């Protein structure tokens, strides 16, 4: 069932990115449309909003059981676990290593359902580049590692756990 849902989301995400319609269209309840050129523009708009970890994110839509976000990073992020949702991510530009699985070092609750720590022990490394798609299930430790002078911008659907 989860694979079917993931496959459907990937198809829908691809259609959103390839559609030639103009404008962010939210005129119909539950309908969301973002053109590929609009998505690429977020890299420049997020850069001035970066926090002390050299990262920034904007929530684009809230559909109740899932939300749409765009994020930009220019340095390593903290290790994190989302207990109540999965991340389905599409890389818009740049490159980073996604460290997944294993165990969070010095993990502490950061907010309800969120655990953050300094790094991940015994995780697997996956290089993420423009056009790549990845799903990180709820409860799985993950961390973006961004090399010096590199960046990554990605679209994320945060999907509530059933």
C-alpha cells in the first residue's frame, strides 16, 4: 500500500513540475500547482532567510494530512527523526549527501514528534542530485550533509503517518 501511495505521489509531483500552466494555482480546494520555473526561483528567495545552520524553508500548502514545502541548504543540517510523518523529497538544484538510517547521536526532543541530534551513527550515505527523488519514512533518522561551496534546494511533501 505504501509503495502504491509513493508511486502515485511521484507521478503527481512529476506532473506538477512539468506542467506548462501559469501561476501557483490554488483556486480549487485541495488543488495545488507549482510550475518548474517557480520552484527553481525559491533558491534565490530562500537564501536571505537562512538561519544559523545555513538553511531555510517555506511551507507552500497545508492539505491536512500532508504539507508541501521547499527548502534550501548551504551547510550540513542536524540529524532528525520525524515520528509522525514521512518526507518525500525532489531535488530541484544542487547536490548533497543524505545520511539515512542508523542512530542519532545526542538525540533530544526538539518539538512534539521531532528528535534532533548532532549526527547519525551507522547510517547509509546516498548522494542526492538535481532530479532525484527520495522518501524517508516516519521514524527513520536522516541528515543532509552539504559540502563546502555546495548547496541543495528541494521540494518536500511531508506526509502524515497512518
